[in-house]
C-alpha cells in the first residue's frame, strides 16, 4: 500500500509539472532509495547479532556459521529452513520485503498494459496455480537432499518462499492505494459485523488446514478494512481501535 501509493504520488507530481514519466529512471531511483533505506541499518544489525551479541553469535569457522551469515548478507536466508529464523528471527521479513521489491517493476509493467483490475485477476490466477506446485517442488528437493544426505537441499524451501507466494497480499495493498488515490473511496467499506465475520472465518479456518486459504484472505480483508477506517476516520477512532 505504502510503496504503490508513493509511486502514484510521484507520477501525479510529474504530471502536475508537465513532465513525462520515465520507467527506467523511476526503477533506478526506487532501487537506490529502498537500498539505502533498509540495507545499512539491516547490515549493522546483522553484524551486531552475528559477532557481538553473545546469545546469537556465530562461528565463521564452521560451514553452518558461514552459511547463516552469507545467506543473511545476500538476503536469501528465507530460502532454507536452517537459516529462515537464523541469527535473529525478525530478519526473515527483511528478505521477503526486498524480494517483493524486486518484482515490483514487473507489477508496474503488467499494470501499465493490463490496468489494475486485469493485473490483479491475472496475479491471483497465477498464484492459485503456483500454490499447487511450490510445496511439491520443495518437497521433491527435500527428498533428494535427504537421500543424498545434503542438508542444504533437505532444508530447502525456495519455491514456497519466492516472492510470488506473497504477491496477492501485495496486490491487495496496491489496489487499495489506487482506490483511495484516484477515487478517495474505500475499497471494502464493511461494517463491524463483517469485520467480526472475517475474524471468525480466520479463527475457524486456522483449525483446519484444508480451509487455510479462506482464513488467509479473511485476515487480509480484515486488515484492509482497518486501514480504510484509519485513513478516513482517524480522528473518530477510539484508543482500542487505534491499537
């Protein structure tokens, strides 16, 4: 939501100045801004928890320690169960965030050619198809690693952790940004009873793996409705609602 809203504001500011939008220039600036916004602080934290903090300190003299550090350094540590929560568990989300930034240009290209509605539909269809493959592919790699006694392959979760798995969540945020920016309207505009219904669906489906996807999208819709309320009715929200 925030990243795409920033993009929309950037394009609008160019139009107001009578300037044309250059895709390559924007992507270059986007990458540089995101890199310097995230990586320096992340690197300092990584070095601290890897070599200074006693409880998480790693031994670079071992293959395990080297694997942990370099997978984190290059932000691919979410691709292995061994390093997913390694060094500092909170680091997993940084890798996913950066990988989502890497495919943001692809989303912008699709949006430019297909518009937001068709792009959203296409990505949802793709994700539903991809979701049928990623677990099977990773499981096959895990079996190969187990048979060959290769721990890296045995703990691999590359396909399930590729940013495509998280793309629909990103797209919903982008759709909300477009709805608010262009129409100044809510995307859902649901009442309290529907919010409670989404929450109920989430708790019920979380107890049954077969219905996991229902809970996944229910909680996303619930969060979207909260974001909308915050944006349009911020001054009217009570303290518990803000929390």
